């Protein structure tokens, strides 16, 4: 564990796991084996959950669950993975999350998924296995991104994405190279083929 890191209560950490400087774990977290968590990352903080009361005031929702990081995961610097409300937030085996990504409460990130820098995944959204979420994408709450799907650079995803499909844009829509004629789309497909 690196300097200035902190580990909360009720935490387990697997073998050969590296926690870099300034990483903070708020508790109720299970971290698997061979995981790397880079500097400044926060695991298990409360998500941004508020409900309006009858009087119109905002009241914070309890986040009583935890976060589970499975084996062979890498999480970049200054990422944030919130604890769940009633069920755990999960990052499944082999997933890679880049710097500055924000994974909100109750999100399952599928095995071997790639979540690139500055992505925001809102609460309850499901990320399938082997998905590729490009930099600066924003995914609304409660949707499903299918297995092996790709979300393009800076896209805003408001609806479910089918398995194996590519979506792109604001709002995100299925990418048809014959209609979009976008250099960025070509770059997305090329990058995905390298991963």
C-alpha cells in the first residue's frame, strides 16, 4: 500500500494486489487478487443519491451496501467507484478502468470491459462483458450496455445498447459507417480491433 492511502473497516484485499499512493477505501469493500489501483482513486464512497421529501427538501439516500473488485482488475488514477445502495457495485474479473472514470452506485461492470478516461456511468446501469466505453462518454442511469458493445468518444447514451453493437453521438445512436462518414467512427473501430 502506498503512502497516504487509507483502508476503511470490513475490507478484504487479495494476494499480489497493488494499492498506489493516496488511494482511499471507505470500507465494505472486497478487492480480489492481482488488482492494481492507482493513486488518488476512491473506492466505496457514498454515491450521489437524493430523494425529495414531502416538504420539497432533498434528503440523502442511505448507501448501505459495498463495492466488489474482482481479480485482475486495473483502476487508473483519480477514479471513483461508489458503494451500492442495497446491492454491491461490482467490477468483474479482468475489467480495466482508466483515469478519472466515475462508476456510480449499483453498477456492475462486466468481465474484461474497458472503461476509458473521464467516463461517467450513472447509477444502476449495467455494463456487459468485453464492452468498450470510449473517453468522455456519459451513460444515463438504469440502462444496459450489452456484451461486446462499443460506445463512441463523448457519446451520451440514454437507451439500452444491444450486444455487439456500436453507438455514437449525442444522443448516442447505432453507428452506420455508410451514413455517418465520421473519421472518429473509423478511429473507434480501429481502436476496438486493437483491444
